[in-house]
C-alpha cells in the first residue's frame, strides 16, 4: 500500500502553520494566546523558567534509526527535563522547525504527533514557533516554559558541604542503547538484507529513542516537603553534571561507585559490547535523570524510595570531585560527556 | 596582517558558553538568572510575550554579503520587532547557535558582537540559549521576551470596521537592497577582480543588512495614550501582513496606493532595476515596520507624525482586502511575500 505524500510546497509556510495549528488546543490557565500572532502570550504571577535546546540532524540525531515520532517526543521531553531540573513544571512549549523538501507534510505530521504526545503526557501546551525550509538536514529548536513562585526555583549553584547527592532512576542505558543502534546500522549498511535485531535490547534502546523526564520526582518532592538544595538534569553524563554542580556551587563531591544505579540490562549489554558499565553510567549521557542534593535531615525520607539512589555527598571545594571505588580508592572525576564540537559523527 | 584564528574545538561547547557568558551583564530587573543553569529565570507580574525566529544559512541569509556582526544584529532586531508588534518592550533574548568547524571562535565573537549591540541599543538582556556544532551551515534560533500588564497586549485579530490603517517608516527598501546585493554578487562571481559597488545604495542596503525595530513608536503611542486596536510587524511584505490582519480580524481593508510611504532612493533604484516601486512596497518584505489600526478619534494625533502614514481603513469582511489606485480602480490584494518553501535560492 502506498502512503500518500503531500509536498510542503503545496501548503507553503502559512499553510503548514494553519495545518499544525488545527491539531492544537490550549489547556493550561497560563496559556493566554498560542500560534497565530506576532508573539505568544503567557501569564505569570511569579517567575518564568525558560529552557531551550537546538537539535540538528547528523549531530544530535540520526534519522536512519530514529523514527520521526520518537524524535518529536524526545525533542519535547529533553526540554521539559530542564524545567523539572529547576524544580518547576513545564507548561508551554515553542517548536521551531527547519525542514528540507525531502520531507513531506506527512513526515512533519509524524514529528508533530510525537511532540504533541509528549505535550499531552506532561501537561504542556504548544504555543508557537517558527517554520522554515532548510537546505540541509532537519533543524529543531525547542523552548519550554515553566512557572514557579518567585524565589522557589532550584539552581545548580546552591549545594552545601555534607549534603547528600541523589540521583533518580538508573544511568548509562541510553548510551548503551545508542551503541546497539549504531551496531545494527553498520550491519545493515554492510548487508541490507539483514534486518536490525533489537530483541533483548528493549530497555536500552527505548531509553535512547524515547526518554522520559522526571515529572514524578518534582511532585513527590513537593508532597513530601523536600526542597532540593541544588539540582541539574543528567543530559551530558553523570560525571559532567556533578562537575557542573560542584563548579557552580564552589564545592567538591565524593561519589561511591557501588551506589551508582545501573539497570541489569545495561550491565549485560555493556559487557556484551566490551564496555565498562561503570564508565557508561558515569559518562554515557542522555539519561535525563535528575541529580540533586538534599540536607542530611531529609535522608530518611528518600532512603526507601526505589526510584532515588543516594550516591555520595558534597565536600569542600579543596577536596575536588572524586569517585570512590569499592576498595576505597579515590579517583578524580573527569567529564567525558557529550561535546558536540569534538564529535566527528554519530558512529564514533 | 593575519587575523588570529582559534578553533571552536579548542574551547569545546562548555568553553564556548563560558567565553560568551563573560561578555554578558544582566541589566533589567526582570532578568533574574541568565546563562549557566538548566534554565533561565525571568520575573513577571503580568503577561509575558514570546516570539521566536529560526534563521538558516542559504535560506534567510547569505554570508557572502552579510557580515556576521550585521547578521547577529538583524537576528536580534527582527525578534524585538515581533515583541513591539504586540505593544510590548523586549527585555530578554535567547540565542541558540549551530556552527560548523569552518567558523572560528573569532567569527562567533563577531556574530555575538552584533547580537549584543542590538541588545544594548534596545535595552534587552541575553539570558541564555544553546550552542552546538552543525554539519551544514549556520543555524540561529532567536527567542525574545517582553512583559506587559495583563490584557494590554495588542493582537492582530481585533481590528474593527472604519478604523484607520497606519504604517511606520517606509516600505520596499530592504527588498530593493537585497536585489542590489544579489546583483553585485553575480558581478563578483563572474569577475572576482571587480569590487562590489554599493555607492548610492546606502539606504536600501542598510535596510536589508541592518534593519531597526520600531521601539520609538511603542513609546510614542504610550505617551500619547493611543492604544492601537490591532498590530502586526511587516516582515513578509505589506500585502501579506494586511491579509493576515484582515483574516485574523475577519474584516476587509482598503489601501490607497498613493498613500504608500516609499523612500526616494527606493524609487530611484527600483526604476534602475526595472522593478515597480509599488509592487516592491506591497510585496518586498523585511521592512520591519509596524502596521497598526487606530480608532478614527485618534486621527488628529497621528496625522502630523512624519514617521506614520495613514494608508487606508478597515472594511467589512465581504468587501475583501483591496488596493485602490490613483484612478480609483480597486484591485484585490494578493500576498506574494516571502514563502521560504517555494524559494529555491536567494538569487531568485
């Protein structure tokens, strides 16, 4: 069965905007005016938190294994993750899109279906953006907005000595998932008759292609009256984020290797790929978990939470940021996270 | 004399962000937290106006004649223009940048020098963005924020019958400037020994390369207690904007050709290029003037303002949107403005 293909040039820019606008309903009280004017309007009684990400084809995603719907979902969710990392809830999203003629209206619809699914699940309104043709590759710029009472946002720079360092979920899976996708792509390139085999890799591949943001943690913290003293989301790898948090707070940190949360599948597949699971957990990136610090008095509240691991504590600045091995050996943390300027291609 | 060239890969993404951050100071009371955390924080006591533009190399700009500093300035200003078009003042700006390795740190600095000059002139704080490598071409995503008292923004959709249609400044010059730049580029391609000759084209070229937004109008309207009944900025050409305003307001319009403000240089150069100045004024685009409607009672206040032209009035929806020639002939307005999806290249 052939799939219908409508050319973007049949609609034109304004036609495409109308086409997208029809799918959108504003649900949040703070969304006053959406697509269709010179600017969108949101209302705020306190502080607005704003976060933005630029995603470029060939640098941040590879359409040969990333379905457009998943890509749209991920583009939205990674932005929401930054808003949660400020202790706020995302309420609005702007999406700007640069698309070349190789994309059809149906392809753009697929991308938006993922964006709108993420918006629905996270309670966010799509309020605007910009749409343009692109000469090379797909360009997605996503900007999310959240609202907090003035002064209640949680920054990276406010961790204090002896506070506990916590992380949600588990680490390293998204990176391992990317290695599996790259392996299957290479196999497919060598022999297009061999279909990608992703069986047994469900969790790690899903973590790469369809990450989720930590909405529940922010609800749980609020319900349990815990205010993190500092927070950051894990997008570039745990090591990189710990160093950011320490630098911003002018503090050091000790992280215990045996406390790092790693999923069993991540462990197994890492070993299959001859990768060290600990290194993947420390430097893998794209986990979109939340890394946060709490006062010691809050330890009892978090210790039995299956989704939260206490992985270390904040030290004085002079001690530096270190990982402590099971044998008690202290190793300085190094960020080997995502550095798009050094990355030559996705098959690194 | 050789100019120093520092590779972006020498700094890396975080190094580049630090490098940019050092140039920035926040001046507005509403700018609470800028670059360096998961999100920026702005405070608001009413409504936030948000506008975003995606600018792609080869589609929206051509670096062979657009200096990077001018490009940065323009990227910021065209966004500010959208905020003014909502009857608000821009206060914050996000800039996301995708740059390939062919750009040096010095080139990125040039671009930011233009962005920061625009911010300084318009009283805007650069509060964040994202920075990435790009495989192809330069990508700029700009998002501006303004604040208004709740309910005081001016939309496109609220024009009423018999109201007067006004436009600031003059029209068509930026389009004519682009034609001159394209002509000189063709000459240079054919014979690289011939230097571009832009003498006598100062105004039209400046309107293309270094547009300004209509800050003064918003101040003047406020000082003179005029609240436009509807407003839109002229980015895609007057005809296109009138049609947007009419469609959104469910109204028609009559525009008088002999009232269209056209600069003498625009007239002269249009004739030199065998272009019709009226068509350029109606469909040229990138003027970044403001098109707005006012109640008839405000006519006396605007009639002697040299920067404001009253070009027509709002009609009922059934009358449609028309231009009226000097001989009284009525011609339906057609948008032939910028449509990036139909545009094959800049040398159209």
